[in-house]
C-alpha cells in the first residue's frame, strides 16, 4: 500500500515596521529545506503559523520580493497574530 505523505512546506516572512513598505519573503522550501526553516524559527522562538492555503500563496513569491498587495489583508492578520503572541510572551515569562 502506497502512503500519501506530503512534503512539509515553509515560507519565512520578514517585516520591519516603519522601515519596510511590505513584508518580504526571506526563505521558502519543501522537504528538508522546510524542516530546516521551521527548526531555525523554533530555535529563535519565532512564532510558526500552520496554514496550507497561505503557504500555497506565499510559495509563488520569489525570495527577497515583497508580498503583493493582494495578500496585504491576510498577511496583516498574520502579523496581528504574531504581535499578539509577542505581547503575551513577557507575561508568560513573568508567571514562570
């Protein structure tokens, strides 16, 4: 019996508020490259959002390129999620 295993995919975004016009794709890959991107994010305590549909859209963008205007809304929601997590992180550290 053949197992249907999909390769993991990952896309890394970077955005400097006040410095960048829009978020940029900084890395992307599948398989072991995706695993490495995810591992590096985990090592740096960078939040990871699992969203197959978003990854499929972001994979179409070349590394170093800004996201297109058509993705601003969905990426803004992602950034809001990250900012929320970052604001909660110090509270969790103090409670430990």
